[in-house]
């Protein structure tokens, strides 16, 4: 995930704060609750208004299951709060393989 999650890229420029955590990491830590995640089935059409991830809010993530081994997480990343130092801003789509061992590319 590189510069999109501090857990993936630990290099921080001297005197500058690190980037924030991704929705994947925040969900694993319990910092994003189930009611803040909108679940959408593959092929289903749905409207989502996502608050910037670092700002918090009622709707932070869209989760789309692909199959029993993977899913997508969609988040809104803006250069505010802990995300001030992101390389860019906009909608980030994470491909998640939750059964993958840590450090083997379980999130792309």
C-alpha cells in the first residue's frame, strides 16, 4: 500500500508527520465500526457519500465482497488531519485478501 498507510511505508520526512491509517488497518483495530461500513454486493448499484477517512463520520467505507477469499474496500482520502502528507487525494480502492499472511501483500 506504500504511502497510503503508515503500517506499509514507515519512512517519514524529517519534521513532517506520517500519513494516517487505511480503512483496512482501522477496521482490524476496531476503529471503524460495522455501522460505518456500507456493504454492497457485486453487480449491485448503490450510492455512497463517504466522509474523509481521517476526519471520521457516519459513513467511511464501502465493502464489496468478490468471493470467499477477497473483497474491496473503498475509502475517501483527503489531505486533512492525519492524512495531510498523502501523495494525492481522492477515492482509494483496496483489494483485500484477509487470509493472506501478514507481509505477503494481503492488501493492494
